[in-house]
C-alpha cells in the first residue's frame, strides 16, 4: 500500500500507521475544510466580541 486517505481521527491515524508504516498519509478534504471553517468561525466570534463597542458605535 503506497497511500492511505482517511479522516483526522487519532484512532484511524494510529491504526493505519501500524498496519501500513510505509504508506503516505493523505487526509480527506472534507474534514480538513471543516476544521478550517470551525477555526475561522472561532476567530470571527472572538473578533466580534473584542470589537463589539466599535462595531455598535459605527451604526
């Protein structure tokens, strides 16, 4: 096996690494994009809270 595509679950990562130690790891796009969207949402929420006074006063 040369390449394995899987999600980001630690149990899948450990199991695949044990079963196929020389295989190249590729994470599936859906889960990577999901994590990026969640991180961007947290930044957006944090910025909104931090700058709420400025945001309200400009309306």
